[in-house]
C-alpha cells in the first residue's frame, strides 16, 4: 500500500485515492496564496479526491480559482440541496440550479460526484430531489449521483439505484453505519474518521457532535495503543469493508502527509482490531446512531 494507492469508487467507473481531502476547514484563511499552496499541495501529494459543499463557505469558489487548470488530475465531489437564491431548499429547482451554480463556482463543465447533503428522510423518500440529481447525471453535468448522511437516510440511499455513491460518518466512536456498507456495490466516502480527536480533549466540547463523540470515547475506554490515536483511527476507518476513500479535513500539508504515511501501513494488526471490536461491543457502540 502506497500513499498514491487508488480504489474503485464502487461500480461507478471512477477511482479515488485512499485518502481524500475534505475542503471544509480553510474558509477562515484570508490569504489566497496560502489557500492556493494548500490546494495545489494536496494534488502534488497524490490525493486524487477533493470533497466540498455549498455549505463550506468560499470552498467551491477557491477550488475553482486555484485548481481549474488541474481539473483533469482529481475527482471532484460536492453537495446540494440548499442555499440557492430565489428557490426553496430541497426542491427539484434547488438541485438543478444548485448544480449549475456549483459548475460556475468550481469553473468546470462537470462534477464527478454530486451529493444530496444530509437530505431529510421524508424528502428523500418522496423522490423529487433524487430524480433531479439523476436528471443532472443524464444531462452530463454530474457523473455520479450520491447521498451524504447517516442512519435511515443512508439505508434509503443505499437501496436507491439512482445513487452510485454515498458519504457517511464512520469512526471508532461512530461505527454503526459500517453495518450497512458490507454488502454495497456503491462507492463509499467516509467523513469524520477522527471523530473530533475526542482522545485529545481534556473536557467535553460544547459542539453537539464533538460532545457526543467525547461521551462515547469515555464509554469506549480503549487502552493506550502503541501507535498514535490519529493513525489508529484513520486505519480503522479506511480498512472497513466497502470503504473507497476516507476524507481528511486539514489546513496542514504536514498532517496530510502523516495521514498518507499512516494509511500506507495498511490495516490494523488483527489483535488490535479485535480488541477494538470487543470494546465497541461491550459499550453498545453498534447501536449508537451515526452523527451528521
């Protein structure tokens, strides 16, 4: 396993790097040159998947600004469903116009993976927005229709033939979605693999998800491993059955390179993986709902 190792994105025909880049953490950087160095450094490191969203501030526009000339080098993933001027969220028009908006922002003629971003279950079951995404695929504006979310919504998306890929949380303290992925032939992108670095927090964070992760980490009570917690967490998530790529959101190329090196070491040793499974079972972790 090398840092540049590629995996198939399910049956979509796309391939993606085992480590993908989650482009959500650099909106606070005001220096455009710094943003450009980060984004180009991601591609220079051999990462071939970049994931963004309408809700990530200036992320889409900055990817377009700095990487339009390298568009052929990476698989581009973004998300839709809200925030389109003049139309209601979670409607057919919102999806179609959201795709058009994203194409302009990203300075591209197509988006490789287009997700419905945490679409509510009743809307997903109604089917209008899913069909809008499928129509964008038929029009050549998207290559793959996808869904990003958890739990029952994830199950709905996995059962819908219009979706070729999904994105979900999957971590040491958020393992429940993994049970849905073992038999899928869809692509699977994993987010929140580091679970807010719960092991590094001295006190319970106020953020809802990170606070819940902290609670779960205390309940899991894993013994100190012989390798860094971040490496353990990444390797655990990346080598779960069905996973195509694990996304890392970072502003540091050093951390990106460290993550690549960690994944290059392959799956966790069998004994360690078994100890984690036992701890999760004792804590009832498989019944913890996935956190968005």
